[in-house]
C-alpha cells in the first residue's frame, strides 16, 4: 500500500467524522416539537371577595382576549381570604369589598379602588312589601321585627338570610345597617349565588346582595324611598354603598400591574359600568 493511498484513506476518514459531528446540532434543532413541552404562559392570580369576583371575571376575559398567552386566574373565596392571600403572596392581587381592619392595617398592603357598589336588600318577587326605612331594615336584621305584617306585609314570619363569616358583603352590611348589634337568628348562605337562591325560593325571606347581581329571581327594596342604582350611588342618595378594592403588597410583576392599569383604564371602567358597578372616573 503506497503512502499516497494511505494519506487518501486518512483524509476520507477525517472528512466523514467531521460530517457526522456537524450534523448533531441540526438533528437537535429539528426534533419533534411535540417532545419539547408546552410553551410557557404568563399568569396573574387574583382572589378574594365573591362580590368583586363577579365584577372581575369579564375584566379578566377581556384582558386575556387582547393579550394572547396571558392567563388571569380568578378565585372566589371571600374578602378575608383575599386580604390574607395578598399579604402572604398567595395571590398577585387580592380582592376585598370591605376596608382593612385590626391587624390587617399593619400588613403594608396597598389598597386600589377599582369601583363602587351598592348592596341591595332583596325579597321574594311575590312579597307585597314595596319599601322599608333604614330603621325597619335594621330592626329586621337584629330580630326586633320578626313578622312581615309589622311592616305592611303578610302575616308571615320573616326568614333572615345572611352571608358567611369573612364575607365582605356581610361585613359592609352589618357596618352600615346595624353596627355593633348582632344579627337575628338566621340562615347562613355561602356566596352571592347561595343567598340569591335562598331568597328566590322562600316568600318569607330577606337578605342582601351586590347591586350587580340583581336579576328577576329576586326584588330589591328601596330604603327610605331610594332605589339602589348607579345614579343614586353617584348622587350619594343611597346609603348602603361600599368600595371594591384590589390589594397588593410590595413589588408586583409587570403583568399584574398591566392588569390593574387595564381595570382602571377607560375600557375596564366601561366594562364595570356596563355590569352595574359605579365607575371611579
């Protein structure tokens, strides 16, 4: 075997090895996309008040629609859970329909007003009572008035339905309607939907829900002659009104801030108004 022939074999072998090595990255780049795992998504977690949750769902839907790949996770758990969740970092944004109180005031939470809401006293549509005074309403919820006949209705015992412990709606109602007086013996229902169903199925019942949750299954009572509505809240005429708040703590993600900015912006505020809230601008 001549030296020239051996040199040629070595050259061919080296060329082949280099060719194999050069192909490895190309094989990796063209791997089956199905094996690469899902593309990462950006998520904002929002949790707390069941009343604020009702208002936030359409906002989250619209935000995700205009920001493909973004997920806004909304959790309906009650105002206290929203406050604790914002403090402990469980949620990027907490939701509450009551003001902070007690030790919560020292947790360093930032309160962001997103809109205002009224709380309506509701009865069964067939209840003949058409309005109550604030004093009568307070006396019903503290057990001083126990029969509808005492306020112009049928001779029928009143079933008082209230929200569960930790509900921002319950806290706001008790502060504004019968401060420092315990509610009457009651039925306790969980969430806005539970309360509304309870009243819709009981002609003797009375309770309260957010203005935005009103529908034909129940009837709202004017208080001191004033209907609960956006106009009466704006005018300051309807007494049982409260803030809807977002809560954050410390530095938050750019995406969470972007969602807050959307809610406070023109489109977000219009969505809230269309759903029965009182916009802040």
